[in-house]
C-alpha cells in the first residue's frame, strides 16, 4: 500500500509538471506580460505568484512587467518556475550573443532579485567552478602560491558583475595579500579603472577620494611598506627588484629630483643609517640637475643590502608641495610609462608573460642585445652574444606591433648538441628564393659557401644556395603577440609533433623559430619574415602558407622591416 501511494504521488508530481509545462508552451491562461529587450513572454499569474514572491509583488501592481534581464535569462527562469527544473544552457543560439558564463552570471543576479534560491545556488556553483575560485580561496593562506596573484587579478572584472559579495571579498583578500608584489612589479598598470577603484577604495584603506587612481596606488604602496612587519616579506630577491625598479625610474625618467622623491616615497639609508633623502637634498640642492646622478653614484658605490622602501618623513611644507603637484605628477607618470616602454617594452608586458611562464622568474631576464636600423649589427653579432645562453626571449617591434618568441633552451651551437644525435639528423637544405624551402645535399659545396653574407634581404640571389642548419628541440617554446592593431595578446605554442624543430640554428641568419621559418630574422637583422602553421599552432581556420598565416604576427605580408630587435636572457 505504501509503495502504491508513492507511485501515485510520483505520477501526480509528474502530471503537475507536465501540466504546468503544457500551459507554458501552449500559452494557456496567459494574463501576465514579461517584457525584455529582445522579446515578450506571457505567463499565468496563478503559477508565477506562487513560485516567486518578487513576481507576486509585481503582479499586484501591474500585469505588464518590464525587466532589464535578457530574453535568454528570463526564458530559463520561467521554465524553472513552470517545471521546477533548471540547467545552465549553452548560449550558441543566444539572441544577445551571450556566452555561457555571462548567462550564468545574469541568471545568478536574476535569481537573487526574483527570489529563486535553487537557481541562485546552481549558478553560484557553476560560476565558482568556471572561475577556479575554489582554487584561489584554498590558496589564500599560501603566500607564495604559483600564479595565485595573476589568477586573483584576472577575476576582478567578472566578480564585479555578480553582485556576489562573499565571493568578491574572498578574491579581494587574496589581492590585498599580494599588494606588495603587485606594487613592486607594476601589475596594476594593466587593470581596468573599475578594478583599480574596487581594490583601492576598500574600507581598510584610508585614502582621499579626491586623489587620482595613479596617485592612490603610490600612496597605498607607501602604506603597505610602512606596515611591513613580517621580515620574510622583504626577501633579498625582492630588495633587488625594488632597487632595480628605483634605478630604472631614475635612468629612464625625465623628472626632477623633487618630483622623483614625491613619486617614489623611498628613503635610502647609509650603512650607519645616519643619512636619509632629506640630507641628500640639502647636500646637492633640490634644483641641482646632477642630483639624480649623485643618487646613482651612491647606489653604485655601495653594496646596499640595507636598502629598504620606507615612507619619507616629509615636513609640512614638503607635504604641501606634494598635494599641489598631484596633477603634474599624474602627467609625469603617464609620460614615464611611455618612456619606459620605448626603452624596454618587455618591462611593460611582464604581467602578461608572467602568467604564461609561471615556473620562470622573468625578473632575472635582462636586456642583453638591441639592434635598430641605424646599427651595423649582423647575425654574426647576434650569435656571438646570444648563443648558448639558455632560456631566451626575442622581442620584435615592427610598424606599431610588438611580438616575438620564447625558448627554454636558446640557440645552441652544433658543438653543444649531442654528436650522435647530430649525425642522425644531419640535414642540408636548399633555401628557395620565395618559400624558404631547404633541400638536403651533404656532398655539394658551392663556391660562395665561405662568403660572409650580410644581405639585407632573405632573397638575395648572391647568397650561398646550400647551407647546413641545425634543428633544435624545445617543447616549451612559443611565439607571442603583445601589441597589435587588430588582435588580442596571445600565445602560439609549438605543435607537439614538431617540437624537434622548434628552433633553427643557422649561422647566416638571425633568430629563427620553426623549421618552416614560422618567424625568421634576416642576416643584417633589419628584415623579418613569417609563415606560421608548420611548427607553431595557428588559430582554427587559418591554413599554413596562406596569406593570413604569413601576415598573422604583424599584419604585414611577405618581408617586413624591423624597427627594433631586442633579446633577453639571464646574466648567468
């Protein structure tokens, strides 16, 4: 009997759902309009007011309800109200073009307003999983978690859309904990103003709302360093990073000493800690043009293990000057960022590359080689300076674009490659005038083989027609686009089956990525060529040797001019 009742109950429940769904699909009993931007729904008030307290209140006022939510979100909510079933739908046929994550965020917001807790709970789980927020919150206590800072920063924009305060607080706690690193590495420069405001205007900060965001960052940096109590926070590596940052701002900046002191808010201590910045100002004079050089001399002459960032103890007059110059400082800082990018573009794009190279400390990479059209450098100088240096970053500037490649092994000379493997892989390839096709030929030695080729073009007819090259294996190599007129920043990984040909060592060319010359630099380092897709992955739908594949990196087809070639590797 008990089983019979259960069965009858199940049938009744299913019948009720089917009945409600039938009402919804057939449009029966429609006495309420719910109007969205993309369409109108008609519903039965008897069902709507029972299932949602919010809709019940709205129906009492009017049978026509205007809503700011999208057609897709309202459709899913109504299906849940009628049937009790809910799923986060795929949005492939979305009228508004929303993706699945955005739709889940909107449904989360709708469920809070319409008081539909079951939808809210399911959306919350989906969003947390999609954003990897569980990983972030679990790692909150781990100060040195790899990538935790970049993960948290990347979530700032989406969590603002959610109206999910608990979630927002968890992510912001992680960001707060990482602020010393964010300030020291200038990770904040790539954040949106809204993200920046959310970080800086938290209740825990005591910062004037009249200040510009940039000045607020500087002020907050001082607060962070003032309150630094954990001795483990200021490691030797971080000290060096801060010193380098200080040095770079002086070296690349065009600010007078007075402005520099206001911006940096650093105090330099001597070994006996008797002298500070105020003493140096008095010694050299605030308007002394050699002031910056004097500070540099002090830095160079001393082993500054005692250096630490600390807020300057400024007197009232100096503080007044600081306040009066906020607008000027903001302008100076923006100009300074431009100058730093002109001097060393990698410095500006470090946050993006750090996210892609979590196991590599990019702060250890130094600019070691620069070639511009005015220089007389050739591939000979490149190989002499840059061969056998291990992990290497090549950065290229061309017609406003910034792109390049990373290798974890670098350009290894033939002598460094295992002899047995080299014998098996000896290949002689013929360089085709148009397509860079290289043909094997071990025996033939042309009369031009020993000429020093510094041609300005890839296609010089006087170039030796045969030349031994050496492919280099690197499964971690990739190409990247950092700045483009029509593309987002992106990584192009080496095709796993082509990792043996990730790089090419060719003494009569500059750096070459890929056996198909996916990215290659000419002998005089003034021209470049690219044909992606043979060794490095192209986005779906783009074919190797197509016009788009050959112009993907910088929107220039065929051979293009290099404005600047920069090579980075470690000092050791």
